[in-house]
C-alpha cells in the first residue's frame, strides 16, 4: 500500500528491542512504585499500632480508673506535698 515504509529485518529487530527495553523499564518502575507504596503503608500501620498500644498502656496496666488526668487526685497530691514536705511525699 501507499504511505507504508518497508522495514528491513535489522531495523525491525532494533525496533522490537527498543520496545522491549521500554516495557522492561516500565515494569521495573511500576514494581518499584508498588514496593515503595507497600513499605509506606506498612510503616503507617506500624506507627498507628504502636501509638494505639502506647495510648492503652495505662488502661492495660492499671485498669479503667483514670489516675494521671484526675484533677482531684492531683489536688490531693499537691496538698499532701505542701502539708508534709518532699521527703514524706516521696517515701
């Protein structure tokens, strides 16, 4: 037909090699992107899991009674420290 250029076998082989190289490069980049994404997702999961575990440590250790953030407990501790001094408070 008109408008078609005849490709010699060596040129055809070169064309195929070029396309295979670009396909291999594309697959390599895609695989690398998937590995990086999997690593990032794994790290995020690990961070969230550790944060959750750290946050629940007091509940797992001491139960559901809030000690650290109880204003009345802090007031009584400060009052005892004021009335009895540092040595009595620590011992």
